[in-house]
C-alpha cells in the first residue's frame, strides 16, 4: 500500500496581513506553516499504514524553504518526501498546481505505484478546495471529498469504505483503489511525534525535482502561463458591528427591543420590494 499525501506550505492566517497597495497577501508578515488540513491528511495516512502496512510519501510544490513542511510531515510519520521546485511553477493557480502535482505523482508512481492520494480539504491561504479534485481528474481516479472517517481498507480487493460529510448529514461510500481523498480536520487528532520521528525529521533531506526532471510536461500549463484565474482584489472584510445594549426598566427594554425589530422589519420590506 503506497499512500501519497499532498501538502502545502502556507502563511499563518491568524497573523498575516494584506498589502493595501497591491491587495495581495503579505506573506512576509506571518510565519510559514504546514497547512493544518494537510497535517490531518498525513496523520490519516499514518493511521491507514498502521492498519494495512506499506509506505507513505509526501509531495509538495513550492520554493526551497517548503522542505520544512515535508520535514514536519516526516515528524508526523511519513516515510519520504518530494518537493517540486522551479521558477516555472511560480504564480500557479489551482488548475496549474493540480497539473504540476499530477505530473509529479506520475513520476513517483514509476518507482512505487500509488494506491491512494490524500489531500487536506483546502489550503487556508486560498480556501478553494479545487486542487485535490483537479489532481484526481488528471489521474483519472475517483475523488471523495470532505472525508471524516476511513472505516475500512481492503488491500486484497482494492476497495475502501469512507464516511464523508454532507450539508444535510453523512454519506458512506465504497470506492475503488486507487482513489483520492480530501479530508476534514475532524477526521483525527494530530498525535505527539515520538522522539525517533523528530530526530529523523531534523536530519531528513527531501527529494527535490525541477521541471526538467518530470516527464511529458506541457510547460504552457505551468505557472502563471497555465493559470486562467485572475484575482481582481483582496481585502480584509469589515468587522461586524457590536450589539446594542438595552438599558432601563424591563418595560423600557421591551419597548426598545420592539422598536429595533420594527426597524429591521421595515428595512427587510423595503429591500424585498426593490
């Protein structure tokens, strides 16, 4: 069983700021971290490996410093890591990213066939949730999104039983292997890394490939050239207004509340007629 987990280095969105002149994320304003959803994806791969045996690879695309998220994945329990890093990948949107990662997965699969790909539900710096399904489409394997539980993996029959979250409830799915999963945070808890993993992660050097080391790559589909998405503007949403405190006696507060409700009702009526 060979599981490949796609991971991404992202800025900590609790700290990051937006450049008011360019309307883009000021990535230097916050430390880079392993995308939290991807951490849960690595942890789930470790869980599946404990049940079925096999090996776990992690794959990332980014600048040389993205090796840090691969080391973090090794600390969680991955066996090996790959980074594709080249200026040709710069400026990629989700379409170009999924293309580049699928080509890297093809390269990885030549050494050890890939049975399962796991991605986080989305990256916290983009929140699109498109890369995982995009990879699955290019690899022609079934995608299962919003997974909250991997119930059973049958290596012999090459099937997997999955529970996924829906807006209206839950869904149980049996998928054929190979397949791609995108996972929610609630699928597991990130465990404390044992000391041997931490030592190995500190010493580990990922395998780094440039675009020239991938095969049959159409460069027109990479980076900015292969990205049809255009970001018109980015901005910080306004803070919601605070609530209004009602004061006075109980009767006075009731009157104030009724006045507020009637004002809202009038506003809704005007909006609906327009």
